[in-house]
C-alpha cells in the first residue's frame, strides 16, 4: 500500500497467481486473526457431463463438497535465473531484478492448512518409500485407501513425471498426475479414471506451472525439485505443488480396488525420486456421513422433455 501525492491510498500488487485451474469455484477467504493468516476454501461440484436433457437440474453440478482450507501467502523465491527469458511469461509485476542480475520471484502461495493436515493424519500409519531413480512407471502400493495423502519429491526428470493414483491391479482404472516440461503444465489425466461411462467428465485438467531455476552459492544453476502433495477423498482430488500451485478435480472410480498408487514416468524418460510418503485411511471428520452418500439420479419424464428433447432450436 502506497500514498499518492494527494495523500490517498493506492494498492500496488506485488504478487498474484491462479487460485485453482481445476473445477473449484465460489472461492472465499477470511482473515484468521488468531493465527495471523489468510484462509481460503472453495466449492468442488460434481463433474457430470451426461445429456442435459436427461439429468434433472439437481444433478447438474449443484451437489459437491468443500475443498480443504488453504493458507494464502506471498510466495518468495530469491536467486531465480531468467533462463531463456522464461520469467517474462510470469509478468513484470511478479519478479524483481537484484544487483547480481538474479531475480526475486513473488507469486501467490497456497498450501493446505498444516494443522488441518496434522488432524487428518491422526491415527493413520505412514508408509515411506526410499528414493531412487525411476526409468518407467512403477506401482508402489496395489491395495491402498480411497482417503489418502501422498507426498513425493521428484527432480532431474528428462520427460513427463509425477504420480499414478486411484489405480486397480489390472490398470483398467487409474488417474495420472504429472508435470509436462515441454510446455510447463501440470496435467491430471482422467481418461482412465472411471469405468462408469460417459456420464462423468474424463477430460484432462491442465494448469500452467514454471519450475524456477536458481543460482547456487557456487554459481551453478539448478532447477527446483517438484514437491507434490496430493489428497484423495473418494471422488475428490486436490493437487498441491511447491506451495504455489493447487488444482482440484473429480474422479469416479467404479472399482473398490482402485486404490493403488505409484510413480509415473513417461515412456523413454527417467527421474530421481527423493522420497514418497503415504498416509492411508485419513481421519474421518464426519463419522455420521453415510458410507454411500450418493444421491439417486432423477430423470425427467418424457412429457416434461417432449420425448426427452429439451428444445428444438426454433
């Protein structure tokens, strides 16, 4: 906040960013004065793509659930190098050049509230997998949980790399979450997420993300590792990356066995995985909720839709 010559206040933003390139909407935030932080949450609707002339209005996305509460902050990274002019893609208000010709990058920071995450992990058993170099997709757990958190740190990838989640043993259902270096995007590939058919959206969710290249104390450039934090709650998926990217989406596995996960490496690529940590059967904060809370689909009658046709275009 600055002052104009006439004494009035002017707001000069120093950082910004997309809140969520997925399906999250109706985002709201409040100032948590007790903990001196800004908290954000949003509404994650059902992602139904069925014939709008068959499904009633009550089935067209009005049902859904709240996201995890997130902490918003200004994310600051010093010593960033403008490799091949990539920082110009972010925008002039987000980077400040320093005397040593590196940049300090400012953007919207967001992460799930740490105290909420601690509460969700209450009573779970953590499983950790040792780091190594992967030369292909490798499943780590075949029988996991549909309510879980997975964290992984991946670096030195020579192609697309990330995690494969919500998978069954014969790979007829699975979802792939990965970073694509060729165009600096995070992709949630839902093309195999559900066997339930075309009534659910299976299009990929895509968001822009630029890993920073920073200068070490010895002057050597190094690209930051990708630190994934993925939450699975039935059909709801929340992806967090490096405390400055978040994406919310829906998947609808039909198989109860679609709970496996592993490391995804694109064909012909390799990556170093420093660690993978897993928390299964996260704490149920709503024990009174029915195990099957799905609502029966309501179909409009032939009379109401003129033979199941909403309109003729005339």
